[in-house]
């Protein structure tokens, strides 16, 4: 039987992403988020306007989306409850966040030079995507309490790097989903993927048919 329910959050399961961006002093910030989805070579992220990452992306119009596997959960946890913003925004202060300047140091992750954007990639993450901001949109414009606090940012992926261990043998442009183990955030807890449940009818469609003009840019 279904019951009326009012959860405080509706995080039924999305991947964790570590976003690298450039600070005003040319150092780099890393922020874990889990409000993201992709359409072709576009990514849409949802993020607080008080975030240092938001400030950096709106200013520089670029970032790197680094996808950790289950092997990087400890690093993600070391970044949790940290912010590059100083002073710490009141909403984050209430949740127990602290200011950390050097996110690479505290996370014990390694920066790698990117090829098309300034922010570095994260060496340990098996998937890395260099991206440019194309637009951003405020949400909850109908609610005077929430308006201006959260935005969505549309990112165009410029370049993708994937650990060769995740690729289908002989197919450099196709990921083997049986080898990819992303970190999934579900109601503030970490999960991995279970084994494949069944074949999907969508898998009969060649992936090339989903390729969009962004790839050729």
C-alpha cells in the first residue's frame, strides 16, 4: 500500500561527480555534487548559488567533471563538508561545513593538466570530462523564499577521457558497463551498481545514433 510521504530530499539515486574549477587566485577547487544528468554531450548540474564552484564556473565558464569509481569513496568523503568559500556561507555553516583552501591536499587526489580548459582533471578518477558553460537558469522563481538560491548550469562537454580498462576491447569509443562502477548517492548514502538485471531493448539501438553535433565541435 502506498502512503502519503514528504521526504526532505528526493535523492533516489544519482552519480557522484567531483567538479574542478579555477579560483580567482589561480588555485583550484574541487567540489563533490550529485545533482547531474547528461543529454548527448551536454550535462546539466544543479548547484547552490553560494557555492565556490558556482562562483568559479559563472566567472570562467569552464570546469572539469571527474567521475569517481567506488575505489575513490574515501576521497569523496574527505571532501564532504568542506567548502572553498571563505567565509563559509550560513547555510553550509549550519550543516557543519568548514573552509578548506587546498582541496587536492585534503582529498589526497592528484591534479592532471587538462587540454582544453584551465581547471585540472583528477588523475584517480577513471572518467574525466572537460566542459564549457553554455547557459544557466535559476529555479523556484515562483517561490520568494527559494528564488536565487539554486541554479542549473548547462555544460557542453569538450573532451572525454576514460580509463582504458573500462572500454570494450577493440572499441575505444564504447564503455563496457560491466566494468564501470560509479559511486551512486541515494538519500545521503553511497551505493554502487548491482549486477546487470536483464537486457534492455534500448541496447539494440547502435550508440552512434545518439551522437550529436557537439561531438564534432
